[in-house]
C-alpha cells in the first residue's frame, strides 16, 4: 500500500526538481546570453555600416543631400539621421524616416552620447519595437545616427524561448514518468524488506531475504538475511533448551512422585522409609540445582558468567540415576542395572 508523500513521491519529485532546475538554469543562462550576442552582432554590423556611410558622406560632400543620404540608408537597410551640433544640443538636419522634421532638437540618448564621446551605441524602444543604434560624430562636425530594427534577432530569441519551454515541458513529463518507474522499483524493494521484517517479527525465519541490487538496499537486505539466520539459530537453540530443560525437570519430578507414592505404603519398615526420604531429599536438591543452572544460563546469556571445563565421572552419574529410579522400577517389577568400567 503506497503512502502519500512516501519514498515513491519523494523520489519522483526530487528527479523532477533536478530536471526542472537544470532546465531553468539553461534557460536563464542561454537565452539572455543569446540575446546579448545577437544584439551585439547587430550593433557591430551597424558600426561598420555607419563607418561606410560616414566615409561616403564626407568623401562626396553629401551632408546636405537628403536624397543621397536616403539612398545610402536604403542601401544598408537602416534609418539614417544627421544632426547639426549647436553647443551642447543636437538639431535634426536630415531624417530618412521622416519621423522628425528639420530643426527638431534631439532627445535620442545614443545620439547625445556621440555628442559627448564621439561614438556611442545602444538599444532604444520606440512604440513596441526595439532598435539597435550607433552614432558617430563626423570630422566635418555633424553627428550621424544609424538605427536598425532588432525584430529579426528578437524573434529568433522568442523562438528559442518557446522551444526551450516546450522541451522543458516534455523533459519534465519524461522525468515524472521515469521518476515514477524508478521510485516504484525502489518502493517495491523496500516493501519486500518490510514484509521480510514483519515475517521475522512474527517468528518465521525459514524464508531467505534476497535482493540482487548492489546498492545500499542490497546491503541492507544482506544484513537482514544475516540477522534472520542468527535469529533462526537462536530460536532453534531456545527450542532445544526448552526441550532439554523439560526433560531434566521431568526426571526428578517423576522420581519424587514415585517415592511419595511408595511412602504411602504402610508396610514399609522404618529403614526403607528413611532411605526413600533421603532419596526424595536428593531429588529436591536436584531440582534446586536445575533451577540454579537455569539462572546460570540466564547469566551466561547476559555475558555475566565465565565457564570452566572440568572432568565428569560418568560412572558416578549412572549409579546415581540407577539409585534414583531403582525403587520405582522395582515397584513396577523392572530391574535397573549399571554397566560401567572402573575408570568411567
């Protein structure tokens, strides 16, 4: 069951954010840079054209020939304006576009820049159209302004913008699809690990945990499987211990029950009764020793006990068991015999 805002959604959103951020960075870097390059290229072209027109005007003394200047502008595909200098002001002498009549004072920032610095270049906006402009002061005195529309350059930039936006939309959709697939694969692997953890928590240790990935999830699955094996070994050891402890407790309890039943027999002589009572006390001591051993095992499991190996005389153990079970066996008409070597 998928959880809203879970790892699948987070991975998908992270991939989309990375792709979207990269595309936004490309957009913010490429588009303004391209626009600057196209505008600069247009200004460079206008500067070369302005130099050619200025040379033609000076060489042929065309400063007052409006038709000749208009023809030059048409030849270079640009608007030409010639200004007279009157102190710190410029007055229109010739305007090939006819938008300003003769004698009008100049307000164009690029033309005024040439008045102060001999040469100037820049962009201006008239109406809804942006223009590149270059102005230069002629050696004969007037200021020449050459203006060309940036419509072609800016339309190219707008085309690049539209295509980048379309490409960004397609890339984001693709990133969402790819992110959903990749995130789904990771989510399924995590869900498998979750189910395995639930199986282990429920006490099922037989099914191995397998993940073929060589990443962090694969390493986690390997660690989980190692834990599963260790828990299975511990569970088997616990079951074996419970079985052994049950058997060890059953023997003295069975012996005590037999001797108590024999003690209820009124025909027993006093010596036999004392012997049975002694054996009964031994079984009680044995139960006490077993309880102590269980406590020692708990301490051993907690790492609070050290073990020391020692020899155990098995012959004595066998004779002790025979003494415990002998009377009960005789009561049921059975015999208990011990065969042991002298050094056992």
